[in-house]
């Protein structure tokens, strides 16, 4: 396996396969600690994958697709919205059903539904949604397998039984896994345990924690301890957003 991965805060990842570029949930204009914005991206890409319609995941997906000449890949409801609003032409959009596997330009792509945490209601969050918008869509996770790698990128989610099924069906090298609790009032230990359990069930070799860098980096050391305590042998990769990691 030889690919390069850049994390740009929250769930935004750029994956250089050597043969092409993939973007996942590229809301880099919204992500507070991303060192780049969409206007800074001056390269072509193959695909832009988006897990669901929350602002931290969908906000810049269409913009990034246009900027890079990529093809957008998402769930039926996301793709239906994009086409209805005429944000992209039909030949630049690939819709995947939940539970479906598609082969797209040599990549095996599987989309599954994952349980979303409860959405917080507060003046701060309400203002954020007014500013960035939010689409009411089902929340998903992608498994993407190429010739030399396999990865799983998850939208906002907490641990549930679906991950055991995915882990049995696929041999996953790299997991981009949220460290989240079911609601904002839960103790941080719940978020750490959820992330560790997902990593365990997916049997990932390399783990990129999906968090907000400034606000949540305090979860990383407890996550390392929890992984060790549970006997989960995975390499945890965490650095400042924008850092390139070659695997």
C-alpha cells in the first residue's frame, strides 16, 4: 500500500492514490482549522465522496467537484437534491443506494447507513446551521477499495452493530472514524469508547480520528489509552490538519 492522505479537520480528507485524487466530505471552508480553502485547490481530482447533508460534510462538496473537475459520489437523497437544484450536470453525479456496492472507474464503492448522534439545539448551533445550511439526509459511511488499499470514511456516527457486519465483509486498511458520543451532554469517555469500538469492529490497521482539531484534540490521549486497554492493535495517526501522511 502506498498512498498519501491529508486531513483537513473534521471529516475532510484528500487521498492521493498515485493514479488519481479522492476527496471525502471536503467542507474545508467551514472547518475551522483547515489550512486551505477551496479556492486554494489547484489540481484535478477523480471523485468527491460525501457521506450526508450536514454542513461539516456537504457544504463545499459541489464547489470542490466543480473546482477539480471531479465526479460527485453520494447517497440517492444527496444526488437527487444536487440534480434538482441543477448544481451539477447528470454526468458528473453518481448515486449509490444504501447497502449497494458499485464499481466506479476501478474502485469498489460500498455505502452503508450509520447511526447519527443527536443534534444539539442551542443558539450557537442554530446560527451555524443558518449560516452553512443543512440537508435532512440519511447518514452514511463509505468503504472504498482500490488495487492496493481499502479505506472506510464515516460521517457523523456512533458505534452500532452495523460495524461488525462491515468489518466481516471487508478487509479495511484505513479507517477515518468519528470520536463522538450520542449527544453533546454525554461525558467524553463515551465518545472515546464509541470510536474505539468502531475501530475494533472494522479491524482497521490505521486509524485517523475524525474530530474538530482545536475543540476536541484532548480526546486523542484517552483514545490511545482506550485502544490499548481493549487490546486493539491499530496505528493511530494524528497531526495538525494539512499534514501529509504516506502509508
